[in-house]
């Protein structure tokens, strides 16, 4: 994964001062690197009987849709409130200052479906935890959480309620 790590671009003070944003767009722009990334995110779950891959808005969509194709599964968008056209269920989660929410269509999966959750980065884990609760709330068995980057120092893996984390690149 060092070849993929070398393509990640650090953007200091984005989106706010003191934050170093991990920009994955150079990886996405390189067709060979992007293909390796998608395969590596899917590989640990090939024998997990995954029916759907759920992606967290918005960068998670970029990775979850091709991972779903790689696994022969359907894609489920997990979105911010008011973005999905059909009936939804909502899960709120805490932010540093306030709350936010995620939504999914009530019929996005069939109860008992095995779902892989995908995102670009896990940081504090609050969004991932909300997505897991949301998917479990419509009957999914969340078999794992696959991410490109884990910011280990933020300990987000502790928020996953026992869902296995697969991270390709880790920053301590």
C-alpha cells in the first residue's frame, strides 16, 4: 500500500486551521492506483457473502460503488438528511459542537442482508458508528467497515461496536 500512500496529498489547514486533510483525489485520478485501491478494499470480504455495499456521503460513494461491483453486490447510499427521495430512517450522532444525521431508504436492504460499509477515512468514528446503527436499524448484518485511511491517533475504531475494521493506510 506504500504506492497508494505516496499518492495521498496532505492539505494543511483544510477545512479549518490545524487540520491536515488527506486528499485522495490523486489516487482516484490514476486508473491503475484506483483499481488497486478498489480491489484491496474488497478482497478481505470476498467470501463474506456480501449482498450490499453501503457508502457514506460523499467521498464514500466514490469507493463504495466500485467495491460493490467488485464484490457482485448492490450499492446503498447513506446520505445527509433530505437528500434521498423515498421514505427514510435517520440516525443522529454527536459532533464536537452539536449533532448531525444520516439517512437511508427504509427498503434499501432486506432484513438479514450482509452489508459491507465503506468510506474513505475513519477519524473519530462518530459517522461510522451512526451508519452502522442506521444499517442495523433496517435489519442489516454489518460484516465489516472497509476504509482507505485510518487516522489511528483519533481512536475511531473504538466506536464501531464490534464491526471489524479493514484500513489500508494508517496514520499514527
